[in-house]
C-alpha cells in the first residue's frame, strides 16, 4: 500500500481544525480533495463521510463525558438535519454513474 503523505497531512490539519472549532470537516476536506488532489466529487464526499464515521462518535463521547451537550438543541438539530441528510444522499446517489468501483486507484482498501 502506498502512503500519500500530502493526503495524510491534509487530513491531520482538517481533523485538528474540526477538533478545535467543531465545524464540519466535510466543508474543508471535500473541497481539498477535489481541488488540490483531483478526486472525483462523489468519491471525496463518500470518503470523507467514512472518515467521519470514526471521528464523530469520538468527539461526541468527549463532549458527552464533559457535560457540554445541550440535549434540547441537539434534538432540534437532529429533527432538521437527519431527514435532510438522508434526502441529500438519495438525491446525490441518483447522480453517481452506475459504474462504481470498490477500490480507488490509491489501492485502498488493501486486498
């Protein structure tokens, strides 16, 4: 497997910024992947979502343990964002070409 150090550094910078500010990493990482690394937009979005699958629960657990979660606010945000996120995925999935590979040219996931 080939290690792309620039992508690792970009991921580390975005992860650190998200950890500091709580702002959405997709707003930073997806444009970086598309504009700087030439990654297909749908691949950039899906790859960033998969990385978020690991990061978000960890961040949520830290804030939960420190008692900084406003449950009422989180509930209202979920009421609007969860259905909208599902709608966005379904609309976006219709725009993805039918020829879709499990493995990118980077060799990930390793076989």
